[in-house]
């Protein structure tokens, strides 16, 4: 099963992004013709999901190089430095963002003349590789799920968050097509409601049986309806297997393990961060208080009330049964198993 949904597309002279802030009510494409516009779109959540952010940034580098070459000719490399920094800083927690920018910069060496054609080919290759990785992860992850299982997921990890098929939602799509999944429970994912607005929409488009669940019902869900798996994505997986993902993932993992369910994290190899030893060292992005105190334009808390709004949390490796990437599965992940896996796949 594949999805007709896509988060981004290159249209000749611009990157077009499906504005995910407006889904499911509106399907509006935002046209970006500069790296600054791409960085702003990433920061403002027009595009989100670690793999999709990385792909968008790669195309942002193409736009930066185009502008730099037009204004500075052979000196374009120096001219794009500020744009590269702006792209890399747009969202600090998702490691794919900096990874994509570094990979694009690695392609600068040896370029002469107009850099756009070569860099565009490289950005397209990053996009294509992510889609291929999605299908590989889906096959590996689906094989872990017993036929007829109920599963739960958190946030959005589908075609909207990646190059196409999805990470955790890609596993769910493939497993459902194989008869391994009977029903999906979707966390609403406060405060941006990526589960309610995006995952529910994607599952509805694909005709996969699913029900929406309030975030606070995680423990009761696993106690009463007994999903066999919690299947989630990741924005960063550090050396010991601790995993940063959308806020609420840690809560859901605790609930799952307390009631005998298993926890699967699905993410491409580009999400692994071997340079960071444990989750304690992950910089967790915090966003403005009004994202909690308002629902859209509607005030839902006292005017001026303070809020703590971390948008990611870190699930300890000890709560994770399997990490799935395009190269295979790491069961019961820890520093030694991840290092051994990485030594073989690199």
C-alpha cells in the first residue's frame, strides 16, 4: 500500500510545501523561492517531521546557491553561509535537518560554474533515498507485528512527515496491507494536534480502520483495548538508544510497557546521532506559551498565563523493544547494540 499524499514537491524554480497548519480543512501549497522562505516554513511548522524537514532544507540549499551564484558568481559559496546557518537553525531537535545541510555542503567541492544543476540532483537524490528507506523500514517493521494486531501511534509519521510512505505510519500502512493490523489508535498529539489533523486524515485517505484517542487516555487505552504495539517515529536517536520524539511519546511508552505492549521506534539512519551519548544531552526545543494557551485564535487559558511548552520528550532506551531503520532492526537497543549495528551498516 502506498500513499497519494505528499508533503513537498520541486516545481522547476521553486519548492512547494503542503501547508500542514491548514490540514485537514484546506489543502494549500506554499511556494518557496529562497532559502529564507524555506527556513521560515520549517520554523513555522508549514512542513514538519524530521525526514521531511531534512528534504526541505536540502532544496533550500539549492535555492541559496541559485541566489548566491546570481549575485556573486564564482564567490557563491561565501554568499550562502548565512542562508545555510538559517536553515540549520530552523528547528534544533531534529537531527535530519543539520544532516541534510551538511550533506549538501559536502557536494560543494569541485563544483564550477552554475552550481544549481548538480545541487538539485543531490537534493532529489536525498528525497528519493528517503522514500526508498521508508519502504525498507516498512517491510522490516511490519514483519514484527502478529496478524490481526491492534496498534497505537503518536504524532504524524506518514507521507506528510517524510519523502512519501512514512516511517512509523509506513510500517502501519504495510502491515495493514499484509493483514497484520486490524485497527489503529491515534493520539491527538497536543498542542498542534498532528495526530488528529494529519495522521487521522492520512489513515482516512487510505481506508485504514482507526480511532482517535485523547493524549491523556494513553494508560487507559493500553489497559482496556490492549494494543499490541506502540509504533512511533523519532527526531533523534542518540548513541545509547534514547530517542527524542514529539511530546507525549514518553508518556505513551510508559503506558504501553506497563500493560505488556511493545514499543517500536521507526526512523531512517540519518536520524541516528552517534556523537550524542545519552538523551540527557539532547537540546529539546521549547515553543511559545500561546501554543498552549490558545487553540487557534481562541483563548483557552487566562490571558497572560505562563506555560512550559517543550515540543519533544526523550524516551529512554530501556522502554524501547525495537528500533527499525532501512537497514534492519535493533532489538532491545543499548549503546553496544547500536554501535555494532552502525559499524556494519556504515
